[in-house]
C-alpha cells in the first residue's frame, strides 16, 4: 500500500460523505441477509453498526497510511469478539468485503478501478491481520479460546 492508496481511499470517503450516504444501513442489511443467524448477537444493531462500520473503514485507511495503531486495535477487537464464540473467519472476510462494496456504491463517480484496488489491498491486509491476531490469541490463551473455524 502506498500514500497514493491512502489518498484514493480518503477521496472516496469524502465523496460518500458529500453524497450524504450512510453505508452502515445497506451494509448491515447485506450482512444479515448473508448471515441471518448473526442478528441475535447484536443487542443494538444501531449502535453496533455505527461502531463496526467506522472501525472497519478506519482500520483499512490506517493500514494504507501505515498507522501503527491498527495492529493493537485489531488485536483488541479480535479478543473482544471471542466472547461471541467461534466466529467463522468467513464472516470477518465477508464483512470487510461488503464494507468495500457499499462504500463503492456510496462514492459514486469518485469510485474507479484504482480506488477499488486500493481498498481491496487494504482489505486484504486487514483480513491477514485478523488471522494473525486470532492465531496469536489462540496460542496465548488456548484454554479459553473458542475453536477457530476457518
């Protein structure tokens, strides 16, 4: 990832904001359509959707910017999510991919192949980081770790 990636990503976020489009609603509709059994895990979809959408976008942008705060945040979130049981890695992957798709829709004309590629590079890096955090937590706390499903 490069500073060009970060600039493209930031421009698409600004375009979505300028359009007044809140991606969290269609994002969570898409996620629950794919994983309807996950809905009861959310006490407040409104609150969780705001936080999860923002954090996912921030982590991807942070990775593109080379921010050193991303790894500790990912590790913390992976640990926190353990309280929901053994979440399949495909759900993490799908949520990240769906976030990129919905941002692309919201960004409209500001979304092009270069911007999509920048987000996909960062999404791939975030997915890898989540896998690393899951493995490290499972190694550090094997007795209390839910079984990882790959």
